[in-house]
C-alpha cells in the first residue's frame, strides 16, 4: 500500500464507524459473507472426501473469493480515479470495524434492564453472546456483556485494523471472512466438530498476534483512565490462558484487571453446562457500572490501537 492512501484509509474508516456504526438498512459485506457461507456449506459437505478436508477446502475457497472480490473492487476503482480507489477502500475497511455497534449493543443491555427489567436484558444480551441467556442471573447478564465487549475489541477492532494496516481492504475483508466462518461453523459440536475444525484453527492463527497486542493497548488505556494499567497487564499475563480459546482470554483478563471484576466461569451452551475457569479470580462481582466502564475502556483502546497500527504502518511505508 502506498503511503498517501494509507494516511487516510485507517483513520477515515475508523471515524466513519464512530459516526455511522452499522446501519441495518445499508448493504453490508459481512451480511453477504454470512449468506455465502450458508450457500456453499451444503455444496462442500456433499464432496466425496473426508469431512475435515471438505471443511478445509470450503474455508480456503471462501477466503480466496473474499480476497479476490475485494481486491478487484479496489483495483477497478483505482483505475477509474485514485481518489475513488481510496474512497472504496475506506468504505470496505469501515465495514470491518465495529466500535460503535459494539458499544451500542452493550449499552442496549443496560438500558433494557433499566426500562423493563432482567428478562428484557436477558433477551438483549442473547443477541450478542453464544451462551444460553434465558436463565442468566443479573450478574450473569452483566458479565456476559462485559466479556463480549472485551473479546470483540480484538475480533471487531484490533484484528481488522491490524490486517488493514498490512494489506489494506482486501486483507481486512479476508480477515472478516475468517472471523465469520469461525462464528458460524467453528463449533465443537457433532455437526461441526470435523467440518469446522479448519476454520476455527485459521481464526486462532489470525487472531494470535492481535490478541497479544491487545494486552499492551488495554493496559495503557486502563492506566490513562483509572491508573489501573499494572493490574490490567498482570491479570492478562497471569490469567489470559484461563480460557477455552487460545486468544480470547487475554483481552478478557486485561479487562478484568482494569475493571477489578471477575469474569468467565461456567455457562450453559445449547442446554449443556460447560465448565470454564474464572478470570480475575481475586476480584469482585460484576455490576451495571462495569458495562459503561468496559465500553469506555474499549473505545479508548480502539483509538490507541488505531494510532499504534497507523503509526507502525506509516513508519514502514516511508
């Protein structure tokens, strides 16, 4: 990527997301990605090969299509006019970032509780988490919202910015396909245990570096907000591996240390109790104020991630 376009693309895409969020009426590549996954899955399942191999080919095919189409969109736009090329790339990267929508979703849980009570809050949180929410306690709802904000800071902000900084919109869109594949077929159940194994592993690899970068970014943000940087960093290093995912625990542990709140623990998924260790064992229970504080931490961490990755990119492109 050339230096002049790069100067504008990441900051402009980030600002667009803060202003617009994810308007449901807009055509959105991620929705198209979801439809593509649903359309091609049964076709690849019918291949006369091992189910793991068909899942791997399914994943690689969709990643190739995502990269190719986004690359061609940017390339053709640049042929028309360089400014149009920059504009298209800004919009595509904007579609991959979710600071505003993540903040709005978390706040909607808190607002639902204030307006209608626990049952409505459970319904709101069920939209943004994978666990069973219908029987969650008040603390369970709060903890679920905070954990989602922490985990999706990486998936929805730092990782897309990281890949956009490396390879522009085509890399960011390809990462979004990886992440969506994992969320749709990367389950450890009977249906997807073998077919979704490759997408899940590729998602783990893609988020490996961004998740660990997040420790430093979140700790710095926690220090600026509440002078809790050391607690955030120590908790992330000590308890970041206390998670079924090789990546998600680090951002959650950094948030636990920054907010002085206990996260994680066992939860029901598909009606079955899944034992999970707690993160931030020494801290207290989650309260409603922690959702607001988690969102503040997420937004500042997102801004710091933008500045860091933008600065690194500018340095290497000089």
